[in-house]
C-alpha cells in the first residue's frame, strides 16, 4: 500500500508540474495531492515547522495574502494610468473579469505554495531517490515524445495543449522545435537547464546514460534562453581555462546552427543593439521575442519602483498601460503584445518568472531570493554542484516563465539538505 502511494505521489508530481496539461486540471490534481498527503504533511510539519525553506514559503504566503488584501481595498489605484485603458481594446478583455482573474491567480498560487511544501516534505522524509525517480521518468517521457514526433511528424501534446497559444502568437515555427512533454520549447529549455547538473552529479548507471542522451538531444530544443543561461553561467563560475574551452565549443555550436532561424534572428538582434544602442527598440530586427521580453523586464522594474511591496500574483495586468505610455515611446508595438491586447489580455506577462515574482511581491521576493542564495552559497563547500545548479536555474528564471520555479528551488534545497544530513553537517541559515 505504501509503495502504491509512493508511486502515486511521484506521478501526480510529474503530471502537475512537468507535463503540459490544462492548467485547471493541474490545479485540481495538486489539490488532490495535498489532500492525499495532508495527514503526513501535518505530522511532518509539527516536527519541522522551522525548516528553512518552509519558512521562506510561509513568507511568500504572507506576501500573497497581504497583497490580496491591499488589492481588495485599493485595486482602483493599481494602474499607472486611466482605468479606461482596458476598454480601449477588444471585448474579450471586458468579457473576462480581471478581478476574478486576480483572485483565481492568487488562489492558484496559494495552492502552489502548499503543493511545493508537501513535495519538499516527502522528499526530505524519503531520500533523494524519490525526486531523482521523478526527474528520470520525466526525461524518459521527453525522449519517448521525441521518437513519437519523428514518427508522426508532429508533437501530439503541442497539438492539443498549446494550439490556442500558437494561434494567439501566430508562431508557426513552434512545431519545428523540440517541446517534448512541455508547453513550448522555452519551457523544455528551462527544464533542460534545471536538470543538467543534477543528471551529471546524481544520476547513476543506466539512468546517467539515458540522462546524457537527453542532454545531447535537448540541444535541439533551440531555446535562446537555454543557450544564454549557459553562456552567462560560464562567465560567472568557470575559470579562465574552462571558460576558453566552453566559448570555443559554444562558438562551434553556433557556427553549426547558423542556418537555424532562431540563431540567425539572435545574431541579427545582437547586431542591431551593437549598431543602434538603445534605439534598437525602434528597429524591431530579429523577431518579436527579444522586444517582448525587453518591454516585460522594463515594465516589471517600473512596477517595482511604483509598488515596492508588489501588486500581488496576477496584479501585473492592472499596470500594463505602462507598456504603452512609459516604455514604447514612438516604437512600434511587437506583434505578440498587440495580439494579446486584442485577444486575451491576461496572457500578458513579463515573460520571466523572476520579474513576474518581482512585480508581484516586490521586496518580499528580493528577501526570499537573497536568503535562498545565501543558503546555497554557505553550503557550497558541502556540495558545490547544487550551488551551481541553483545559480543556473536562477539565471534561466530571469529569461523564461511557465515552469514551476518555486518547486525547482525546493528540489535543489531538498537535495542539498539530504546531502547535509548524510555528511552530518549542521548548517546555520
């Protein structure tokens, strides 16, 4: 019976957090997971309520509830401009109650908090094998989907789950990139970056061989954020000799991929920034993706300055008038943002987990990141690989969204704590 519950927990985590399914179904499965493990979690929590990461989660939970209360009483002020902004676009935005969107998003975030805490409790109660088994199965599913895609000529998950997203983005090239079991290539690249160091250091035997196969095939995901994260990480953590070797290999890889449309667009964008400086926003060279992310980051920073305590999870939709009035100036609005504004305004986001949390929770999130970074920095002598895994995952979180960032951090924390326990080291947080 315990074995069946063990396996059930693993597959619930897989299908709620790693495999692309309908978000409402994923939330429902998370609630089921929480209820199944409620008694276990309450017993575990009674003995571990002062666990470092649990306290960080409670801190974010407080921030979420605090901002939700503030929103309830002061939501009319959560805009840089006129409240008539939302009526300027199509009726789809007026059909959808933004208030309902905010409360639903906050509710889902609170569910995520309890879900993450429950996963961490199971991971610390069992061993690293619990989470390694989950990650290995996700990798197997990814490789199976690659084979299926080669046979069928399309990704069945992408056809069913992200068809609406493709329609809104008008991105016909998504189907030409590896998404595996995820919503889109960027999400697959996010997972790739997260598990890269874990595969090298924690997978053993056949698992490691299959993991290496995934790492090789995963280069075909062609996520720009994936490549950029490794590049920035190499400058931060590698010594000169290793950095030189990495840059040579990276250059050879780019040369090999130079005819890839995404690499070509990236080089065009870099060239535009080099030649035009800040005026690159007027050029719109290299595709929408860079400009959308630039505006999203700029919006988040302006929102943080205006509301340093945050606007709550989902509250960013109330201040997106900034995109038009404070950021775009005379520049042409990217097609992707136009499509969202005309079709489904709640899909607008900073396109970054890091900046979404920054605008949502303000200084609360900065304190969270500072404390978590400090923890991994202090424990790096015990397990330097997990410190590196945390850094590269944090870097990737600046450039990508959709993936469960809190869960990724919880997994790395759990792996580190289990390592500390085995080596009988007491770490002061």
